[in-house]
C-alpha cells in the first residue's frame, strides 16, 4: 500500500507498524494493512460488503482473493510443488500404522474422491476436482496400499473412459463436461485390468471380514457352547 493511501508507519490505534520486507521503489512505502482489515471485518455484519463507488458484481467475479493460495502470489506457503508437499507429510503411505485409523482415513479419501468426481461430472475441470488429490497425481506411491491403489486406478480409468466417450461422440458442451486434461496423468498402463485388481482386493477384504466376525463370535461364546 503506497504512502498516499496510508501514512507511513501509522496504524488505526496510533501504534507504529512494522514495515514489510517487500522490495519497493523510492517513491513507495509499504506498510501492514492487517489492523485496518481486521477493524473493518469486525465492524461488518452478515450480508454487508465494503466496496467502492465503481463496484459491480460482474467485475467482482474475476477479482483477486487475498489469502487464496491460487490467486494471492504474496501469501506465505508451506510448499510449492507436489514433491515438496509429500516431503512435508502430505498424502502419506502408509496412511497410518494403526489399522483402524488406516481404514477410517482410506474411507475418507474414497469419499472425497467420489465427491470430486461428481463435481467434475457437473462441469468443473479435472485439475480442480479429481486430480487435486496427490494420491492420484502420484499413483505409483499407493502401490503398497492395495485398497487405495485399486480405487485410485478405478477412478482414473473411469475418468479416462468418460473423456474418451464424450469426446468421440461430440455431443457435449464445455459447460456440461470439461474434457480438457492439461497433461494430467489420465493414461496408465494396465488400467484395462482394473476390474480384476478390484475383484482381488474385494476377495481379500471379504476374507478379512469373515475372519474378524469369526474371532468376534468366538470371544462372545461361553466355554462349552457351540455355534
């Protein structure tokens, strides 16, 4: 913010502000506007909006959003790439050493991917929906986790099939289904065998479930009784 908008080093409560370490020209002085924004937000009620005389909703649709990592280039980020995100602990494999937590987290991931796929079918882009998931962007990492790996491969194969059918038929508009992939890893070797992989995982889970039920029943039965 330039010195013609806010006086140098001044704040709303009269206390000096610490100058931001942002390179500036000789004619520009930068200062922290956080107290001003916080005071404005505190005074706002639900449904109210601070805007200039030339404000209109059409222009607001393309306005930059402060503190949005995708639009605010000055925001401090923890990481800048997928590899850095993985190094900082995002999308861990294994998900958890606790089997119960692992199952719960896997279900959460699957549920989130279903919601993302549904959003894509409603006209949003693959990059902002299905492929916002790091597990799909780095699918090879999920190989040790059979359930998650097979599910992610099914999601990818399904998206590829939908894109192929919709593109070849030429019966859709961009608002109906966004088929641009922007180089995302939609093609994968062996995706034609996804159903057999999924069936194998399903058989394994069914055996584990039967074993758990048998063990639980055995613990409930008193000695000398038979099921």
